[in-house]
C-alpha cells in the first residue's frame, strides 16, 4: 500500500472515532488496497462524546475530499463541489487521489463564510445522517441553484489568498490586443481578437505578449486604435456590460417595433427598412451628427425576418385587445360585416369587420382575413367565421347583426350565409349593403338614354383602344387650346365610373367632334354635332353627378342604418320635388343641362322631348329606390331617433316604465340635445338597460360593407404580384386596425437583445 494512502486512511479512521455521531456508509474497498485499509463501519455510542456541529461539518468535508474508493466520500465530495459550481449531475467521477485536502479546506471555508453557507451546512448534515447519499439530492439541487443565483458574488478567500498579489489592467496592454473583464469579482485579461480570457496571474506584459505573438502574429502591424475599437465591440457584445448596455438593447428592440409598425401601416414590403430606410438613416446620422452615433443605430435589427416577427407580434396583441374589448363590453353584443374577394394570386380572401361598444361609443374594428382554400360557398364562409369565433370563445348569441353584399352565397333565403347565422342567433338582423342597393337602383335608364349612353361609351373606346388615337387626340387638345385632360374608360364594376366618364366627355365634346371629323367616323361625328343628343348627355352628366354624391354620402365609417335611411328618404323627397319643378320649366337642379339650354338658345318647345324623358327617368328612379329601400319600422327607429316625441303606449311593455322615467328626466333631455345618438343610448345603458338594449340592437348592425371594400383596396397594395405568397392577415390588421399595439409590453416580453 502506498504511504500516502495509509496516512489518509488513518486520518479518516481517527476522525470517525472522534465523532461517534456520524454514521459512516458501507463502502467497497478497491482491489489495489487491502481490506484492512477500509474505514470502520461501527457506529459509536451517542454518549461517547458531546455533539459538535462544527466538527461534524469538518469531518464530512474532509471525508468527501480524501476518501479513496469510498462511495460515500466520493459522492459527497462530488455533490458539494458540483452543486457549488453549478453542475447538477450526481454521477460519480474518478476521484483525484493526489490532491484532495485543499478542496475540503475550501469547502469548509465556504460553509463558514460563503453566500451559500446555510445550503452547504444542510447538505452536510443530510450526508451525515443518511446511509445513502443519493437521498440528499434535493439539498444538492438547492445548493446548485444558490450557486447560480450568486454567480457574481465574490468567492470567499482564506488568509493565504489574501496575500496573493493581484495585478491591475494597464492601458498599455492594448498594444498586445488585450482588454480586461471581470469574472467572479476578479479582473482578468481578455484577448480582443479571439476572445480568450486568461487567468488573473497572466496579467503581465510578457505573458500577454507571448499569447499575441504565438496566436495572432498576423496582427503585429496594427496600431492601438484598431485594438481599442475591437475592445469596444467586445464590451458591447457582452451580456453583462451593465445597465447602460441593457437599456440600449431595450431601446433597439422598441425601435424595431416602431419601425415595423410604420412599415405595416404604410403597406410597404418587409425589406423596405433593410434596403432603404436603414441605410438612409445611417447616412443621415453619419453626415449630420457623427460616426460614433451610427454604431448605436447598428444595434437595431430591421431584417426581413425581424420585421415579419414584429408585425406578427403586434397583430397578435391587437387581436387580443379586440377580443377582450368585445367580451368586456357593457352590452355583450356585436355586429359583423363581411365580404369575399380574390387577390392577385387567385386566392379567395374572406374579410370580416366587427362593431361593438367600447369607451362610451361604437367602435368599428378589423377582425380577421381568412383564405378560402377551395370553394366560397355559404357553408365555407360560415365555417371560416365559426372557427374563428370558437377559437376566441365568442358566442354566436352575441352577434346581433350581419351585413353582406347581394351574392346568393350571402343572401340565399334557404342556405345563404345570413340564414346560417340566423339559425345560430335568431335575434340577429341580416342586412344587404346599402351601397350595392343604391348602385343597383341607379342602373335603370329609359331606352333613349340607354342608346345615347352606349354611343358615348363606344366613342370613348374607339379613342382609348389605340395608343395612336390616344396620342393624336391629346395633341389635338393641345393644338386647340382645349383642356389638357385625357378621356376615361368606363368600368361597370366601379360605382362612380359613369358620372366621371360622362363629365369628361361633355367637357371635350368639341375636341371629339373635330377628331372624329378628321378620322371620317361619321357616326360619332354626328353624335357630337346633334344638339338633341348633347342635351341628353348633359342631363346624364347632371343626374349621375347627383347619384355619385349620394353614393359618397353613404360611404364612410361609423354610419348606422338610421343615418343612411334618412339620406335615402331625403333623396326620394328630392326626386318628387324635381318632377314638380320640371312641370314649371325650372332646371336649376340640373346645372349642366340648364347651361346648355342657355348657351345654344334652345326654345321651350324644343325642350319638350328631353323634359319628358327626364321626368320619365326620375319617376323610374323613385320607384326603384322605393323597391330596394323599403321604409324602416316606424316605432323602433323613431324611438332611437327622437325618444321624447314617442308615446309611452307605442313602446313595448317591458320597457315602458324605463321609457317613462327617461322622458321625465331633464338630464336625459340635456344629454340627448348635446350628444350623438349612439353615445346617448350607450350612456343610458346603466340607468335604462332594457330600453337601451332594444335601441342599440337596431343601431349596432352595419348598414354597408364599406370597411370591407376599403380593406380589399389595401389588400391589393400589400399583396402585389411581387409578394404573391404573403400571408396577409397580420399586415392587414396592423395597417387597418384602430387599436394600437402595446409595444412596451411586447418589449418587456422579449430578451433585451436587438436580434430578438
């Protein structure tokens, strides 16, 4: 047996005899040692010696470091040192026989003075009292977590370590490519080229020079400024460079969110910042402020993937806010409008907007945009909406209104989407978009007006169909000092197209007459030479200008069925009035036709033909509008419009008592005279809940699909032929939503690194 082994075994035996309280675990002697060298396993009597906790800890620590072949000593020593160094493995490793006593002394010192002294003491006591050290793994895990939490705590040093000379970093070490870093409270040299951290004893010029010459001889010609810039970059890259660096990283992440939000709201590609915005910002800062500030901008990550992730995060946050607002509304009902269209990649997109009560008024908000992978039937649309509502735990019972266009898939009385919704929510109100209804009503024209309209559009197509004819006509307008305007093509699908096309043609009627004369197109030349035909064109210009104004007044957000029905009813009254004025030979409501009569001195008897056709068209228009827009129920909407002029007996019995209190409230009268109708009834929810809910169920449904139409215009901008594979919902939500994302909360959830 080696001498050293006998000495250490004797010490273990002697200490075990002096500490009868400690029960040594049985162990298997190595083959290289005789059985006599094994530590005794007898347990001493409790009365043999007084209990000494400090001595017990010293014995267990010493045993953990010096026992050779002992399962108890080896496992104990590994558990303590592994736990204190952050390791969580309890696997026994090959013991170091040659040098173990200093480790025991170090652990004893850590038990007395270290930041985890209590955890070490608890682990040692467990090891003393248990026959199997594996039962103390819980104390070992607590010790390991304590060591991780106190990683920056300066380790305790004994009296011998206090006398060791610690060299301080010198600026002159930069010539060898070294800066300094602090590890566990000790300053150590770090190479700025390879990033290697040397020991504290290597803080000497000769050792640093040796590393530089042996590892990085190719950098021998670099000056000190080069190494200083490398050192600055190394310090910025450290995760523990201090609160200042952390604040800069947080600011960089917040900046990337703000830039991504502007990109989404401007409907730009995700690469816009990386390819244009960021380089422009750097150039501007470099020229106007200085190069040192450009490095701060470099910390902001604005790559394509980063912008996409930021937009996705903000979209999810906006959607979460909208869903929470719907669920927490004072009246838990909402209405939706939806429409379907095809994007540039021939993918059918279903867009949905929602209206609910928030902050004392109605709020219209973008809800979702879902692709319809296969067909676009009513069932497909219903399943897409139903899946979204179920995912976010919104009940169909809370849907009080649905507005769609007039497609059979939407309005079918047996299996249309609105019928499927009414099956789930019987109280919901189905509405046909008033803009589409108005457009349908305006298409009706008498036969003579239809022929003139067809001839005018044919003449425009003749000019616009050929690029040569377009250039010649433009040059003719310039030569004749006419208005430098080009002709417009008529598009049947555009609501305002007819009025704009006719107005431009009537302004250029003389130039068109000259052009068709030069081209020898007698049919079109006769059209623009005949005063009778031009009178009809003048009337069409006036009437379609009026209809376009009506259409524009029906568009816009925050409108209700009450508002739009009043505008339609007002237009019906105007049509009746204009027919009476025509009988009196008054044409002030048709300014273009009236000016044409005066310009060409057309006598009264020559106007009769046109006047008869105009009266016929106005009468036809009034009947079409009456058919498409039936009168609204008088009592419910009268109650919403003017509650103080309605009789109590006309109100449903369930709300009569509240109605009586409302009509006799001076405060309610004052509020009604100063507040919009929607805000007034939302405010009345607390005092008159039954009456207010009855009225709000009439006001909340959308009257048009205007928001969906504008959303599809944005969709065409975002998903262009250059971005045809884009999943567009997140970008659309950030671009169209009124709700602002909570960027500060999103930044707090992110790691304070610019790349995240």
